[in-house]
């Protein structure tokens, strides 16, 4: 799965874009500032960066230039300023593309596809397979010992988040924001626990365990086989 770092201080726009990009099959890390973006860039495996040109703690153009100085990675700059000088500044900073807000999602998807293709980065298939449980996120199919497992779309999303962050604790709040918040309805964190328990009932048995509860924090994807 391709990992995208999205740096956007408009939280509403950021959440909407992240939700749509993840529905397109990308894994999205989000930040609202250059500091947060830097922290994620240097601690996660990032394949492509989308950054706003103007951020609360600095200039997205400078952030792009700093990354491009040391790393060969595609960067797309978003901005509300539709001026030739700004566009030129973006390309001088090393940006691979420059998109003026507002924009059509189809245009952004195409620009991302072209940028990844130019760098030889293909959409990696996201499949979990331990010989007992197989989860194919591209086809939204799962099976246990070759028998189909009936999972809902939200359950696939939860599993995608957990497996993409294997060996890292994922908070209930993070799962809630990624899976439910964009529906525009208030949802209590308890719904996350209910869905996790339902997933355990579908995937786990006496010999195989996958989801570990980190009490007071969240959940950890930790496959364990008990003989």
C-alpha cells in the first residue's frame, strides 16, 4: 500500500481528503503543521507528500525544498493562491505538481497517479496472510483456512488501520476519526470497542489471536499462535 503524508491545516479539508484517499486504496498519515509533518516523514515510510503551501508554523514551499534536497520522493503542493509566481515558486522548490484550491478529487487522483508512476512507485497490494487468515484489502475478501470470512466494509477499514500500523498502538480516537467521523454523525468511542469485539469473534479462536487490547490506550495488531 502506498503511504501518503498529507499536511493540511484546514482540519475539515484534511479529514475529507484523507478519507477519500484511503477509499482509493492509499494509507494516509495526516499533519496540520510542518513540525508534525517532519515528525511523520522521518518516522514513517512515506511514498508521496501532499502539503499546503501555507502552514501555521512555516512555508510549505520551504518544507518541499528541504525534503527534495535529500530525498527522491514526489511532492504535490496545494494552495489557494492562483498566481504564476506562486506556481513557479512551487516548481523551483522541487514540487512535482501544484494544485490550486478548490479542485476536483478526480484531478488530484490523476496527479497522484502520474507522480507515483514517474517515480516508479506502484500501488502495492495490501494482503495479510499468515497461512491461517488471509485478508485481501484490494478485493475486500477474507478467509480463514480457505473458508470465506464475512466482514463488513467498516471491519476491513479497521483491520487496514491496525495492520498498517503493526507493532504500534492505535488509539480508539484514531480509529473513530478514520472510519466514522466523515459520516457527519456523532459516534461514541464505545462503538470502536463493539466492532473490535465483533472482529475478534470472526477472526480469532483458541489457537489464533490477532488484536491485543492496550487498556486505556487502544489496540495493537499482534498475531499470536498458541499451540
